[in-house]
C-alpha cells in the first residue's frame, strides 16, 4: 500500500509548476519553431535530469545497474502517447491563452478515470459516472461550441490530456523494482523517435535563430524532464486518485504565470466551467477515499 500522501502531493505540485515553466518556454518559441522540433529537443534535454536521478538511484546500483527492462515495449509505447500529447499541446499554445490550455489539460482526471477501467481493471460506478459528467459539462462550458467565436483549437489540449493520461496510467503498470528515472528515459526515447519521424517526414524544422533561443530550448527540456520525473515519483508514492485533487492548484499557477509573462487573464472564459472540472476531480477523490475506508473496515 502507498500512504506517503504529503510527499506525493509535494512532488506532484513541484512537477506541475515545472511543467508550467516548460509551457512558458514553449509559448515563447512556438511562433518560430514547429511543434515536432520542440518535442525532439524537449525530450533530448529532458533526459539530462533522468540520467542524473538514475545515477543517484540506490536501487538501480543494488540491482546491477541494468538498463534493459522487461517492459521495454510499454516504455516506448508511453513515449508514443506523449509524442501525440506534445504535438497537440505545443500547437495549442500558438492559438490559445496559457491558462486556458493548462485548465483544459485538467480533463486528465476524467480521462484517467475512464482509462483505468480497461487498463487497470477498475469498476465504473455512479461516483465515477458523476465525475465524468461534471468534467464533460465543464469542458462544454469552457469551449462554448454554440458561440460564433468557437475555436476548434481548444480541442487540442483535450487530446493532449488524453495522451498524457494514457502515459500516466500506464506508468503504474511497471513493477516497483524498475527505477522511476529509467521509466522516464524509455518514454522520452520513444517520444524523440516519433517526433523525429514527423520532423523528417514533413520537414518540420527551422534553424536556430539565436543562441538565446537555444538556451530557452535547453531550459524547456530541463524543466519538462524534471517535472515529468517528479510527477512519476509522486504517482508511485500514493494512490493517483488521492493526489489528483491537489493538482488543481496548478490552474492558479497557470493563471498567475500567464498574466506575468503574457498579460493574459481569461477568467471569464474559464469560469464557471473550470469549477465543474474541479468538482469532477473531487468526486473521484471522495469515491476513492470511501472505498479505502470500506476496505479497511472489512479487513479489520
């Protein structure tokens, strides 16, 4: 059982903040560089913190410093999911406010709930159904598909949330003896491979315009790689459904950072839809909490 909720939440929130920092860098670069090229360098530089963390992993050294894992196919498959998510996410930054993109990514808990049925074998009852319905209402209220100003690009962060949710759920399928940094390295190699195929096939490449841009690329990869690593560490320390309600604090991170760096404040578009999305996540949390209490009573 995983009971380290406080460190898990701290790791997850730190990871989400770093992911926001990565998003800021991407939004600065996206006007000049294709999404697939950004994905290549995001993951290339993002492997640096993973290799550092792996080097300092006691379990990895004790187990003979093995690089190959039994579930290597799953590791690369996670990378394909992330490549899809990054392509959609990075493109959305070009057309949508920063905080709006971040909020739409929070359809992830609903995605995780839906995906946990076929992937993790969990049951789908009234609580989870209510959570998904609340999340769907929130998405519709933010999108406003009935409005003449409806922007189809708002679907991109939702697709990105699906890709990231697939990667997050499948990360729980690895055995606990596999070091977290190694899981991330396999995923990033898979993402780089898919992104390189897109770059070479569709010519999605622009030469670097300045040394400053290259430095921002480096910071983007470093923040993204460290952030993803912290999210996986958090997910392996406590039940994912316990961590998710705290993840919504990141919406406020995104609002503040979006205003500081881009003078964006899309509160009118975000609310009340964002509240429904948050409510859906809280319902998932309450259902999980009740399930644990019931299980503990039966065990005693």
